[in-house]
C-alpha cells in the first residue's frame, strides 16, 4: 500500500484547485477565473486500491511585496517543505515569465521528487504546448511531464500513475472515504466566498473575505441556521457586492445554498448573509491570522 503527501504548486489561476476537485471528485477547494482565489493550504484526499494521496492545494505563487501576498507565498513554500512529492502545475496559456522561473528555481533547489503538469490542454495551441515543454525540459529536466485538462478530466489518470510511482510505502492516514479535513465553518465560508468573487471583477475579489458568525441547529424545524458576513474594504464595494436592489446578494445566497446543504445532508438550511466594510483588512494582522491560519 502506498501513502504520500503531495503539494500542488503553481502560479495563480494555473488550475491547481480545479485539478484537486477533479481528482477528489468533490468541490474541495473553490475556484474562480480571477487569480489568487486559494488563500489556505487546503487538504484533499484521494484513495484507491493503490493507496492514498493526500494533496495540499496552495495559494498561487505570486511575486508581490503586499503583506497578504507574502503570507500566501509563505503558505505555498511551507507546503513544499512538508510533502513527499510536489505536483507542479503550469498554465501554458501564459508565457513562462519571471514568476514561473521563480517557482522552478525554488523547485530545482529541493530534493523532493516533482511531477510537472502542463494544464489546460483543451485550449492550448501546439506552439504554447511546445513552449511549455521546452521550458520544463530546461528548468526541471528530471521531472516527468504530463499534459492534462483539469477541467475536462483528461490526462488526470496519468498524473495519478506518476504520483503513485513516486509515493512511499505506507498505511492510509485517513479513512478510505475521506476527501477533506476542513472544518465545517471554513467550508461554508469558502463556498460563500466563491459565489461572491465570481460575481464581481477587478480588485473586488481580492478585497473580499467571509466570516461565518454562527452555525446553529434547530431541532424542532430540522433546520441549520448559518449567519455569515461578506467583508469588503470600502463602503463603495459593499454596494457592488449587494447589487442593484439586492440582486447580487440574492444570487450569492441562491448559489451557496445547495452546496452548503450538501454539507448537512437531510437538514433544511437558512442562510443569513450580510455585507460589511472593514477598512484595509488586508494589512490587518489580526484578520490575516484569522483567515489565513
Ligand atoms: N480551459 C481550461 N480552464 C481551466 C482548466 N483548469 C482550470 N481552468 C480554469 O482556470 C481558472 C483558474 O482555476 P483555479 O483552479 O481556480 O486555479 P488555481 O491555480 O487554483 O488559482 P489560485 O487559487 O488563484 O492560485 C478557472 O476559471 C478554471 O475554470 C483546464 O484544464 N482547462
Ligand atoms: Mg486555487
């Protein structure tokens, strides 16, 4: 039996979280077209007769001096240090610039085995594919390279084959049916954040965090009450998240409800959402300590 911890690393929007969800056949980690969606080291667990792979999805590796971005980068680097195998995802739709090179420089220095994945094969041109292959051959010549589409589940089995080849022998660390170890409050807040950031643009997705204030079960009505707040940085952003006549907040509630309900099978759900502003929270270490854990 094999058992390995795998850190998924790559630039923002490379498709790391999408791949994790495809592998686990579950929404383990939220995704969005805007970069820097993932903010925590998120565990997703895959088990089959070969053994168990315990993945850690990480925040996209982004070069920046901003407080929050540095913390996100630290989370990614820490996950690298703690894993048996690194799964490096490269989005070949974008040319490998300074940021991609910073990642491969980091990976070239560590002794942990690496599997590289050229993602988004469904939309790549031949030229883009060749460019990515050449980049990987030069930067990480000994790592196997798989081309895949995380979105369409193509090439994903080949990634698992390579990962199991490199996985050490070991007993399962989680029950065979486990797919994540995230606390319920965190999963609920992430679902709401995903729905919110997918409705807004530009800087606003980055200015949002969600805090779950209360989850209460009322036995007499078999209902779970969730009270959560969507926090933005400025009053003007509050209006955008709420939308005209409350249209956006209604969509966020409608889209979040079925996914949150899945966490509490057989129970009714009441979701109470508010939108609040908290000035410059991205520089506030108390908030960052709370949400970046
Ligand atoms: N066409 C296509 N799009 C993909 C694929 N994988 C991911 N995407 C899209 O790329 C965008 C980013 O995906 P995520 O999975 O959130 O990327 P990520 O690497 O986790 O991003 P961060 O958390 O910001 O670092 C989303 O719009 C996905 O739907 C793929 O294989 N093909
Ligand atoms: Mg992500």
